[in-house]
């Protein structure tokens, strides 16, 4: 944490996560291998959030996230029948992936009068693995009815990156758009 003075401060964090997995699934009746999944995921993350108070009615929050992902997949999927009755052949996904997710964000808090607050904001994201870029605007409004009650309204656009194991199954999957939700 770094304190700039009376008007603002920054929080910065660094993290590393390691996940290792090795599991197999077989059919109960005839002991046929359905799934053989092993690999590991390393995630390195840097996050910085800054708070700046311009005056009692105006505040800024801004920052960034950088996440580097290193994944080693070695997955076998046995033959199966999909819900529509189509036969799906066995396949293997074996891939070593290095990808980076970068995000920046900004929100501005404005109190035009003591009981009413407006917070517009936006988040920008870029994923190097499939080169998807997203801009996500947000807006929140709040009116304080009393010390215990407020009316709040908020909305925004949110994207979620597709799982790497799905993207790695076929080169064409990199062309898939990220799922989006309008809240």
C-alpha cells in the first residue's frame, strides 16, 4: 500500500497460484475410460488499484490487472454420445499454453447533492490467447432516503473469457466470441 497524502492511496498486490490435477473417469458398467485429465496451471497476477479524492463530491478509482497464465494440458476424452444421439469420437487435447489477460478500469463517483450519487465507470480487457478485446461500461445511481434506506440502480456489460481447455481443443475455437451479459 502506498499513501499519496490526504487525497489518495494505492494498493498493489502480486500473487502466484499453482493447480495440479491428475484424474481418470471410467464407466461403471464396463470399465471404459471416459476421461483422463492431467496437467498443471500456473497463474501470475499483478493488480493495482488507486483511490483519489478530488473533493467531498468527486472521487476517482482506477487501476489495472495483469494475469499471465501458463498451462500444460494432456487430456483424453473417450468416445461418447451427445444429448442429440450423435456419436462423438475419442480425442486428445495436448497443449502448452502461455497467455496474458490485461485489464484496466476507471470509475468516477460524483455526488451532485448530499443524498444522490452517480458512479459511471468502464473496464477494458484484452486476452492474448485469442486476441479478444472487450470494453465494458457501467453506471450506478443511488438516492439516500434516510440513514437506513437507499434506492440503488446499477447496470453494466460483463464479458467472461472462455475456458482455455475449450479454446485449446480446436484452433478455430479462438474465433469464438466471449460470452456477454447485460445486467
